[in-house]
């Protein structure tokens, strides 16, 4: 590992330790992992084998291999991507809100220990607020922001525009949001807007229901 990479890792570890302390003060469970392999093991250890499991769209969960792991190892999954129609997909998303365990990534965490989440449809933020017995959030340390304002700025001007590029790459027609053209948020009301709900989770109730895994490696958006 070169000196630059080592310095980034050491600084990120300090930031993660500080954020974990703050998350725990707000009754979240929180864990540090050095890399995605550790994060995968940690996430698996937090999921009882008998649990039903669902998840919100998450590049980070794909990156650490968790979604493919649970699909390939006999877990009871509610997988909206297996739906045969838009109606069935929506029904599965509704059922996912009563899964035992719900998996998602965080696109922004304020260092003071607050999860800040932007959502288009709303199933991810719904699951964070209420429903699944256990919620596992995986985030790389570059998602930690110095305060709530910078977390919201990250969501609007980094995470959502990147996510829009991902979605738009599979479409023939223009996506139609300002960020798809400029790379920055234009605070739109476009049909394809992916920013409907902005939720701050400043306490975890009941204690330990939300488990946050911070990974010292760049993952997702
Ligand atoms: S332009 Fe619209 S879709 Fe893009 S980040 Fe802003 S609110 Fe979200």
C-alpha cells in the first residue's frame, strides 16, 4: 500500500471511529470493517438464517457481494427483481416492508451520527423508519459528511446525479432531469425525479434495530 492510500485509510478509520461513537450514542449498533470482505462477513453474522430478507436498490450491497450471497445460500428472500410485472414488483416492495431483515446502503451519514437518506419511491426510507425488525445499513466511509447540510448537499449533487446516470444508461429516451444533463441537482419536479423523500434518522428506536456497517473502502455512490 502506497503512502497516499495508507494516509487516506488511516484518516478514514479515525473518522469512522468518531462516527461510530456518535451513532452508538443515538442507539444505533455500529461496526467498522476494513474492507468489503470483512463487511460481507459482518453483515452475514447479523442476519439470522431463518429471517425473511428484502432490500432496497443498493450498489454498495451488490459491491460487497451480499445480495448474491443470500440469493445463493438458501435464505428466504423477497426479491422485487424477480417480479414478472410492474404490479407484482410493487406488491413485493410492499411485502418487503414486513421482512424480518431489510438491507440498504446509506448515501450520506452526518458525522454526528445521523443517517440522511434520499429516496424516490420511498420504500427504503419507509423501511428505515418502521416495519422490518432489523435494518442493516452498509456504507463506505466516504459517505460520512461533516454535518447535515453537507450530507444533503452530497445526496443532491453527488449521489442522486450518479444514480440518475446509472438508471439513464439503460434508457433510450432522455432522462429529463436537470442533473442528468449538468451533473448537479436542479431541484426538479420532473417525471423521472428520484428525489421524493428526504429523511433524517437521528435516533434508532428500538435500540439496535438499525445496524450500520462502515467500510474503509470506496463502494457505491
Ligand atoms: S435534479 Fe431532480 S432528480 Fe436530479 S438530483 Fe435534483 S431533484 Fe434529484
